[in-house]
């Protein structure tokens, strides 16, 4: 009990104290922490096909380089700077342009586009195919379609019979309930 009284008195005394004479203390931001790292890696021991190195001065500017072996087995290197303005890569070697079509590829493309244009024109003139161009069913397909249609009719008849039986049973149940209600009222 004495401890509680002392705590209440001390907290009241501290809350009414004048702290204007204390100066404001602020925490300085930590000093820049520069770093540097690099690594080299490969797909199997003793083989290096990529490397990366990066250095930061601690003030937000990062400089680095990475290299890799492209599918044509040529080493590609990218030097970069990342700062407040963004990421700025510089390729050391511009990748090659896409290869030009050979004569046979160009001729095949031309034939393809001509055929495409011919088909598009035919479809524009006759948007709906006539009976002669519609594929015809073989005897096996006709027989399977007829069997399917017959099975569908049988199933539809069974469903109709079951629905009628169910409706009849439901009417009988409703009549029983109605008669019970009438018997209870009397």
C-alpha cells in the first residue's frame, strides 16, 4: 500500500515538473555505409559463364557491371549506374540485328500471304458455305448419331415419366396433409 501511495505521489510530482530547461536531443542519421561485392558463377565446376561486381559509395550511388555468355557463346557485358535519377545501363557491345530472310523464306512468306488474301477474299464474297463445301458424314458417324438420338429420346421419356410420378406423389402428400389439417380443426 505504501509503495502505491509513493508511486502516485511521484508520478504527480513528475507530471508537474518544468522541463523547459532541458535541450532537445535529436538523433543524427547514420553515416553512409559504402559496400562492394562481386561473384563469378558457372553451370559446372571450373566453368564461369557469368559475373557481377557492384560498388556503392554509401550516398545512394551504385556502380556495377555484369557479364554473361549469350546463346551464340559471345560474352555480353553491361555497365550500369543507379542513382537518384534511376537505373542507367550501358551495353558494351550492341547485340546483332535479326537475320534477314533468305530467298526461300521470303518466297514462302509471299506464297503464304497470297493464299491468305485469296481465302479472305473468297470468305468476303461467300460468308456462308454452300452445301457442297460442308463435310459429309460417313456411315459410321451417321449410325453413331442415330444411336445417340435414340438414347436421348429414351432418357427424355424416362425423365418425363419420373417427373409425372413425382408430381402425382406430391399431390397425394398435399391431400393427406390437407385432410389431417381438416381433421384437427374439428
